[in-house]
């Protein structure tokens, strides 16, 4: 286990390396379940501050402009400022 994965475990998460996948810069990708998202902005700051973490997929400080939601009826597209907020 990489050292930042131990730190993610200490935050309450269960990290799993995405075997066979790398970023475009050759970095490993780690999926984490079990984190407390009660304060997503604080969580994002704690995760990206961990030594060894390049980026995370929380994006609480910069909300998405477009959200694609899978539903039983198909994909629903929601856009910021167009009824999707």
C-alpha cells in the first residue's frame, strides 16, 4: 500500500488501486469508498493535501457546469443556470 493510501484509510476510507489503469502522466489511480462527505469542501482540501496525491475527483470547490445523471428512463442532462442547480 502506498503511504497516501494509509492516510486515506485513517480518514475512514477504503482505498483500492485501479489495477491496469494509469493517468495520462503515468500516475496510479485509486478509488476510495467509505469517506464522510458531510463537509465535501473540507474533505477535498484534506485529500489533496496528502503527500503523493496529485488530484482527487471531489471537485467541491468548483461545481460542474454539466451533470449527466443515469436514470431508469435514460440519461438526464443538467446544466448550471438552466434548471440544473
